C-alpha cells in the first residue's frame, strides 16, 4: 500500500463524516475544517507510529498538515525511505 | 489624529472608578424604556430604527475565501424570519433551542431569532461529538437544535436518547432530501421575508443564553445568563476592547463558547460595529490576510493562537499590511510576558490580557487601553467589580503578593443566575459572600492581579475548560480501559493539554496502536479538545481509602515533583 493510500485511508476512516466526500492528494484538510488543530495531534501520532519517526512540534504546523501531499513531504523528511 | 492613534473610549481608569454604578452601563447603552429589554433588539433592530440599517454588520469569509457581507437590515429580516419559523414549529418563550453550527452566517440569524422569540439559546461547539452533545442537550431538555447538513449526522446518533428534542433545523439546505422524522431543512435567506416580528417583551431577569462549562466534578454545567447582561457586555466592549461603531472588529473565538457570544455577537453589535467572521480555523497566512483585506482595527484573540503566530516567526508578518490594527486583546488563559513583548515588537502594540469566565458573562479583570501593561499580568478589576484573593477561610488577604483564591463580590449585571438543574453546585460557588472563581491569583502593590493557576482539577487547554470527569467517563467506554484519570499536563502552546493515566482490562497490553485508538475514541465521543494528547499506561491509579482518585498525586508524578502525603492512599 502506498504512503498516499495509507494516509488517505486513515483520514477517511477517522475524520470524514460524509461518506460521499473524497480526499485527494491536494484536498485541503485543515483549511477546510476536515481536520482541526487539536485533531492534528492524533494524525501526527498516527504518522509517527506508522513510520516510526518523531515529527518535532515546530514542524507540525497547520500548513504542513493541510494536504496529503504536504503530509507526505513531511514524513519523507524524517523517513526518507518511506514509500 | 489617525484612527490608529485616536484616544481610547475610556479616558482614565482611575476617573471611571469614581462614583461608578451600573447605571453608567445602562446610560451608555442609551436604554430605551419603551422598547423590550431584549438583546436582539439592541444588537439589531434598534440600529435599523436609527437609520443604520444599511451599515455592514457582518463580513463573513468562507473556508474557500468567498466573502459575503450583511447589513443590519438583512440581519433584522433574517432573524425575524427565523423567529417566525420557530414560532410555526410551536417553540415558545423559555424553551431551550441549541445552536450547533460552524461559523456560518445562519448561526447569527438563528441566535437573534431565538432571542426575539424569548427562547433560550444554547450554543454548542461544532467539534462536539455525540456524547458531548447528548449530555448537554439532555440536561437542558432542548426542544430544538439548529444545525447543518455536515453536523446533523452526529445529532442523529445522539438523538436516539433525547425524546424531548423534537426538531432538528438544518439551515444550510433548502431541500427535504434524506431528512428524517422531526427534521426540517431550509436556507434562512430564502425564507419568506418578515418585515416586522414582535420581539418578546422580556425584562432584565429573563433568561437569554445557556452556556455549558466544565466543573471540578460531574458533567458540564449550564450557566444561565439573562437579557440584563447586555449593559455590562456592551460597556466592557466599549471600554476594554475599545470598540466603536466605525471599527472592523474580529473576535477569533468560536461562538460555541462564551467569548464567541458575549464578545463575538452581543457586545460589538450592541455598539453597531462591523464584525469579521472567518469560517476557517487557525491558519496564520489566512489570518494575516484577513486583517489586511478587511482592515481589521480591533482584534480579540487567545494566547494559544498568539503563541502559534509567534512560532510562525516575524518574517511572515512583514508580508502583510497590518497597519489598520489599533487595539489588541486576548482571553482564555494567562498571556505570557513573551507574547506581550512579541506583539509590541511585530504589531507595534501589546496584546491586552482580559480575564473572565463563562459564569461571569463579561470581562472582570483586565488591562485597559491606555493603562501601563505589566506583561503577564491580568490587569485590574473593571469599574463596579470588586475582586479579591481569599485565604483558606475565604477571608480577603490584605498583604500584597500573597497567593489566594480569586473571588468576586456578587452581584454584577452579567453574572450567571443559576446552573441549570443544579442548585447545589451553584450554591457551592459562593462562600462567605464571595463568588469563588476556581482560579488562584495574587495582587501586587499597585493593585495589578496576577494569575497563579487553577485551584481545582479542571483542565485549561487552549483557553477551554475540560472536566476530568467527562474525559474519564468517555475513557471507561473504551473496551480496553479498566480505570482512568485525566489531568492537565503543561504544554508550551495550549498551557495545558489533557493527559490520561489508563489502567487496562485483562487481555489488553499497552501499545502505540492502543494509545491512538483511545485518543481517537475520546475525540469522537467528546471533542478534539478533550482528546488526551498524552496517554500513560499504569497498573493501578492512586486512590484514597474511600476510592477517590488522587489527581494531585498524578499531577506531581507528571511534573516530577514529590508526591506528598500518601498516607490516605488505599493499601495494596
């Protein structure tokens, strides 16, 4: 399963309430209200567990978590070999 | 003199104290004895009758950046139409009508519509999960809830155990598609126009808003406010937030909480100011852009947001023209000195900290415009407010700089009148003739108040109070959790975040996956605010012999401090 699929599935399962809503690579997550700033913490924990990394709080900004593409860039920064 | 330099509304703090009575607040409001003492009248209809109907009341910016503007005449027509719709459904004076919406224009039309009818508005934070909704809607026996197509799903789940909740009003859809029994859908702006609606003739003691807040024990409590809160909310907006009719004012608080109502609806609109509302949450670039685009003059925000802006750095600030800003204020938790100094550096003016609570209804202790700001201080009491710190016997402490229980001398106009259905807890808040706030503070030699921390177990995260009991109740519903305790653990941005100590049922082992599962479980049941951001698995919780969890011991363990006297702990 690609990193994009892993992250997209998690967001769909945990944060989306409307099953008809889709999450694409560039769908806004924070600025659209799908994920709020407090819920970002559980998304960050998921990424850290899944990819065995530690994302510093300074890097976990609303902008860095705003799309699946940006989240993937962030993960790869700390886990260059991850998918 | 430019707008940015003009004199504050409050000339001199010392002068204002002299001979102050709350009649000053009614006089400043220009109380109209012939009109109903109804918040909706003073915030909307009166401006129309005074020829200000075409003045912009609300500038709303959507998630996608679309901007809509509404003038006071539109606010009047839409709130009239909403009130008439409620009336058609049989909703009447005194009924509780909840508002469970994101920051969208219909929220404001609905709020004033509810008040025009004489019903009681119950604001609910839009991130609440089904359990948080059920507890609050059940406690106040709400007959209706105003919501959206996005949020109605959570309400449907909660509604199965709420027989008294007869109506769900979905206000962002005109169609009936997918509606269930007791649900009605309409777009407020498309309702038949109602030019005049007979505003309920209420008096100062008629209930207006029921705000739920978290206490030391038990479930959240409904702090009941009255229409008579208005003069104080209006005067504090004028003197503390320094708002005037020609201001573009932006309160970043969500209208699901008291700040978002007292100072995101009532106070500024009583002064006919223009309010900016952003649907989007905290995004630094969007925030700075909004100040620049809409030329915000007065900005009321929270320490958590300010600290996050600090983290984003000074460079981004230089990308925007923020020269419209005239006055900055903050609320929710103590504003650290570094944040005050930073705002002076980058905005050219300090954030003024304000202190108050859901129960107080309006600002009580504050840094006034024009007053020397001591960075980190709460400031001084508002005129008419008697504040003190009390010792363990609830006697005022005369010596300066001695820590005690922060207390206020009742009554004051915007004070809560009861906890809904909970007279015992209400009575317990008053000791020796004082309202005891639950915060600790000290007063320095010059009369400035300094926040010292909570005096109870309530967790303050990002300016929101979270009750440990509510978190623990939700945790117990997770299949892996045998027992749990929630405390606040220090956090550089949010002051505190929720930390849970969890003992597992047999058959479950601590793991990172289980930790995440528990976090998400509480997030969905209650809200993202209440979600434990830190979970520590523990074999057994420290308890008294009577079985009460000793959160004091857990807090000391968390901070690496001595745990103190454990003689009352239960024997192993």
